[in-house]
C-alpha cells in the first residue's frame, strides 16, 4: 500500500514540468501541498479498517483513495486545482465520518490498536493542510 503511494507520488513529481526555476524559491508550495495531500491520504488508507461497521469503513477507504488520486492530480498546474482541492477537503472529512460510530466501541471496550483510530484523523489533518495550501495558492 505504501509502495503504491510512493509510486503515485513519484509519477506526479516526474510529470511536473516546472521543477527547475530561475530565481525561484527553495520550496514550491504547489508541490509541497500535493505531497502533503498524498501523504495524508496514504495515512488515511492505512488507518481504514474493513472489519468493523463494514459500509462505513468502505466509505472511508473509498474517500481516502479518491483523496490520493486527487493529490496525484494536484502535482500538475491548472485552473481546476481549486475545485480539486475543495473536493479533496470534502472527501477527507467523509473518510473520517465513521469515527463517530467507532468511538463508543473504543470508550467501552478499549482497544490495543489505537493507532488505527488516530491514523485517519491525522491523515485528514495533513490532507486538509495540503488542500488549504493549494486553495490559497490558487486564489492568488
């Protein structure tokens, strides 16, 4: 799963024609935001569990997979990056929606797999940071 994510990020970086700039900054914000979106999506996919509450976990897996694909698309410049960033924020929130159903189980029974519970919200926060960066960049 992480190998697939790294390959998708590598393909996105390799397709970026604007990597060399004359007099440019050290960090390109568009590239950094796309990497953040892809990294957060990989963390969200890793935290998706297909065991409990099957329809909801399938929804989170689908949401973070779409976020990963949107993140790969954000490596390229274009006028539609603003719409894709907004859709990325939406699907990151949808991917964490089933936590509301999983929280009572965690509180009542306790669990040794806390990292699965925290992986998706952390991934969604990283995705949100990248998407907001891209939205601010596209607004200029």
